[in-house]
């Protein structure tokens, strides 16, 4: 009788196994029916990648792309006049020798990046600008003139320096090196974006 009683007590265990088996089958069936939900997970991952690419670009502010070493001599000439007529022998020439590094680049906060496909982006770069000057050095000005040059107004060194470092000269440096700036911009931003999404392709558009 004890042995028969032990066999009767096995039925609850068997019933539990049947229920667990049925639950496992239902779980697999439910997973199969919801397989399409995986697409939404991949879309979420792609969106996150896009967000990271944009943040990687817009986080950069002023970007120095080129550094030009500039050396030269600025020339200033003056003479005295009476009623608008130059006085002979009063001509004076001032020479100012200088050297510095001109940094050219772009305002990174104005760079735009847009998705043009699943794995492609367009990077729009604004006009290039002068970032600043490094290590400016100006020699003491040299003056030479005719016997009556002391009558002429002396050169203002500050005015000469401001002319050398003027926005007009910065724009000249940009125009002379525009192609090199474009090439360097591509290298710079490709490097940033490749660190986030190395598989994407980039198209660049530069402001005119």
C-alpha cells in the first residue's frame, strides 16, 4: 500500500511538467508572431547613430584647418603738403618687418549634417573664416627720407599693424588657399564621423 501511495503522488508532478511544457511552446509561438518587432529595434539603433553623428559635428566650435606662416615688410610713405601741393624733399618712407602664423578654418557650430539615406550623410560647410594669428612678431620700424622728411607726419606703427592683421588680408589668405581648406575640411569631418559611424558615406557641400 505504501508503494501504491507513492505512485499516486507522482500525478501532481506530471501535471506540472505538462503545464511547463505548454508554457514553453506558447512562449516560442509568441516570439514567432512578434518577430517583426525586431525591425523597430534596428530602426532605433540607426536613429541613435544619426544622433551621435550630428552631436559629434555640432559639438565642435571654431575649427582651425590651416596654419599659414606669413613673413613680409609693410611700407608706409608720407610727405608734407601746402594747400594740397606736395613739398619737395619731404618724402618719408617707413618699413615694418613682420611675421606670424595665420589660422584659417570654419565656425563648427554652423556646420550642418543631414541624413540622405540609410548610410549616407550630407555635410554642409559654411564660408571659411580667419580664426586668429599665432606668434605675431614685428620688428622696430625703419625710416628713411629726404633732407626735409622731418616735416612729414611720422608713421603710426599701430595703424600699420592693424592693416597687416586686417580682415581684408585674412580674406585674401582664404581666397588664395580655398582648395586646400576644402580638402582639409573633408579630412577633418570624415575623421570625426568615422569615429561614430565608419560605414557611412559623406557628401560635402561648401558655401559659395
